[in-house]
């Protein structure tokens, strides 16, 4: 019973409820779903087993598993004519957090697509929101819409997207260069996405890099696929590990 009361208190603190007129039986009934399912809802679950590509679909020319790491590599012999994704086949929660670690080569270009749609007639192609990654210190952390409205928020921007033509800067999170200093060059970094409703926050190594609130009802999306990318351009290598998702 003590554990239940502690849980109730925590939920009320989190939600800012006023409790002085609510009896304990009523309170327990109201919060029963939270008490029954709150723990599992708040736990991160792995979506990559580190052994093989079970649950993922991509072009084996570019994607492999090596020493527990998902590796995407473009060589001089396999240069791309268009971006290619490896796509997780599971349904993502409506609201979620994603944590993963990545390491990108100096000339590498990649990204984490989410709430994205398959592109008809093109294998391993996605259209949608992207948490950008690059090795040349230009784009990592920004919110870029692949095959869509393109740049929604650059690194260091908090924005309100009113339409395809109108994106309003609402706050600065820091300069592009000052935020880049928190990103480890050709080493492991942690990406953390918090996606709730029409708001998308991109963190790298615990630092908020971009924040988008999308009010563009014509173009925004609330569900879709998760995938990661190898990009058109010079030979490159991107490595991912420890994919974890939590329902919000």
C-alpha cells in the first residue's frame, strides 16, 4: 500500500493535480491505468538486437551488423545515386523518446528519420522528419524534412512552423558553432529525440540542438516509420548502436 501511495504522489506531482477534494478510493480508481501500466510505459525497449538485421529492412550492399553495431558504409565501388535507408519494421508509438549512439566518419552524412512515409516506387527510401548527422560539423542536431519542406530548424534554433513558407524563430538555443563543441568528432555520441504531439526536440550528448513545433496541418505527420540513412556523396561510414525507444 505504501508503494501505491508513493506512486500516486509522484503522478500528482508530475501532473500538477489538486487533490484536496478527492477521496482516496476515487483517486485510486482514477489513477488505476497509471498504476497498472506506468512502469512499462516509462521503460526504454531495445529495437536492435546487435546480432543481425531482424526487424529491419535495407539494402545489404550498404548495411551490415558488426560487433554489435549497425554499420552503414558507402565505398568507391558502391557510390549512391540517391539516399538509402535501413528501416525499422515495427510501429513507433504516437509519442515517444528515442535514444541511440552514433559515430560518423569525417566526410559522412546520415540521419535518423522518424514519423516517415515510404516513397512509392523507390526501395529503401523515406520521406519525413530527420534528426540530421554529419561529420563535417554543419548539420548535426538540426531538424530536416527529407523529400519535404527541407530545413525546419537549424542547429541552435527553436522554431514554430506555421506553413511551408512561414517558419518563425522563437528562441535561440546557442550558436551553431558553440553547440558543435558538444559533439565528438569521429567518436561516439548519444542522440536523444523527444517527440510529443507536434513538438520535436533533438538532443546530442544531453544538449538541446533544435526544437520544432509544427503547426503546418497540411504537411506535418504524427506517425510513420523509423529509419537511418546513408547519403549521396563521397565514400562514408556511419555506425549506430543501443537503439532504445520509450512510449510517452
